[in-house]
C-alpha cells in the first residue's frame, strides 16, 4: 500500500510504473497534501493484510527484519506488535548517533504480556519505535487506530495502547535505522515550545481519559515528555535556551538554576549542567536500567544486526 500525499512532482507516475510490474502494490492518491498521520490512517483503513509496518520516508530496515517480526508474531498470536532496536543516524552527515531505546525492556528476545507491560511503563516507555515495529492489523483496529488529533505522537500513543491491551514481542537487536532530520515531523514539533506544550496537554488528557492506561502513568509520561523535549532543545545548534526553559522549568528555582547553568563557559559544560538539573528534576529513567542496557550493548554494532 502506497499513499501519495498530494505530491507535485512525478511521484505518482513513478509509482504507477513500478506497480504495473508488481501486482502487490496498491496506490492511493490524495488530491491535496493532508499530512503524514492522515495519509498513514488512510493507508491503514484500506489495508487488508495481517501485519502492518508504518514506514517513514527516510528510515530503512535491516535484512530479515520482516521475516523476524512475522516469525515472532506467528509464534505469539496474542502479541499486538513486534519491536526491536534502531540505530540513530544523522541525516545530513550520516554519522551514527546511538541506539534506541535507551532502556531495553528485556535482556533477551521474548513476549511481554499486558500486565508486565504496565509494570514496564513505570521504568521506561519509549521501547517501541515505530520504525522498528511491525503491528498486527487487528490489534491496531482494536485500539482504535491512529488518532489524527495527536499529530506527530499518534503512532507513539497507538504503540503504547496496543502493548497494554495485547502485549508485545521484543527482540534486543538492531532491526532498523532512524534517519534523524532537524526538520522531521517529531523533532520539529518537539523543538517548538508552544506546539510541544499544546501536544503534551492533549496527550496527557487522552491518557487520563483512556481506561487502558494506568492512572499513575499521566504524571510519569508528562515528566518524561518534558525531559525528552528539553533535551532535544539542549542538543539543537544553536542551543534553544528558550525551549529548554519553556519545557523543562516548572518553578522559579528551575528557571534560576537553568539560567545560571546556561551561562557557564563552554557549550559542552553548560549543556551538561543543564541536562543534569533536568535529570534530577524529572528522573525519566532509573540509572540502573540505563547502565544495564549499556552493559548489554557492550559489543560491536555488527553483532547486534541480523545475520
């Protein structure tokens, strides 16, 4: 399934030529640009297969990703999705930025049931990256599909809800690459304080109103969201101090400490001091879990890739 979102170049003609040689390709054309989430939703509504991969424009998958995912989902019919690790790559320099998720939910491949998923959320909640996940289509439908109102976080919300409803299968190996663009949908939303703030209010309201999510998760999600968006603002070049304060400061003490830290000599020292304060205030993850994941990943990247 390919959805052309109102392209103005020759994309439709190219896709039609490829589809003529590949009967499995079905093309849907938006008469005008409707945005990524609306286009994904249209593709989901028209899909008929058992499994769904929500592909992003510039990300890519490793060899055997889909066979690995389908094999795991076939062996665990209750699992709503399969997920693995992603390597982050700078889209402009092609430099490797690291691995995600920062906290692995399991040390070895296995199924996590809904109850265990709820307990995992207390420790971490970003172990499902859309680019390294394959969903069971019926699980997406059961969870209500993509919520267009949530914009760039629609897929993140869906992944969490599917996992809480059905459980998920995780494989601790790199199955995809996430090409990070400063102007990408999720990153540009995070670096706009007003937009990120509105989205946070909307997402936390949806979580609070949805009985699938534990009541305590609203605050944990909010803390992690604020930390993550403030961290992205710290990493921006130049550093976006206004966004750091807007997203990471909840009190006058926060604003004072972050302001003083931002004036320390040297970009690296100032950024590190600001990040340390944000960590102390939000405590997004347990240090023990981060260290555990780092130890498990102390191996050449190639060993983490599928053979």
